[in-house]
C-alpha cells in the first residue's frame, strides 16, 4: 500500500469518528498537512505540535499548557475533551496535557 492510499484510509477512518464541538485536537503538524484532515477538523479547536521527543521537554510544557488553557477558555466552561491525532510522542503529550488541564478531561487517541 503506497503513502497516498494510507492517507485515504486514515482520513476515511477519521471521518467515522464523532468529533464534538468541545474537542481540542492536539495534532501532529505532519498529519495536519493532509488537506482532507484539515477539512474534517476545521470546526474544532486545533493545537498543532511538532512530533518527536522534544515535544515532551518539561521546560516547554508550561508554555504549551498556557496556550491550551487559552483554547479551552474559548469553550466557555463546557467540559473539554482532548483528541490526540498523531504518533507516540503526540499521544504522550496529549495524555499528560489532559491529566493536568482539568479534572475529568476526556482523552481520545487516534
């Protein structure tokens, strides 16, 4: 299976997932380059990140959280759900962010 076929399959599966208006999508910048993905998540709050171990640098984490808190404030107090779209480091980062953002934040990994 070539790369474009894999992208089509990924986007098709992503389209089957029910995204909610209260989702903050933490997404790998490389995945965000896929136009069909951009279109699917265009109505959500998006926090693009560069995948890799540097994403988990604890010294940069407060800056990331400040930006994520500002995004969540746009939801006006509605219960937030974090959706991680990307590989291992993106999922690790999103999980840690969800666990420190607020109590009861749901986490979905794609």
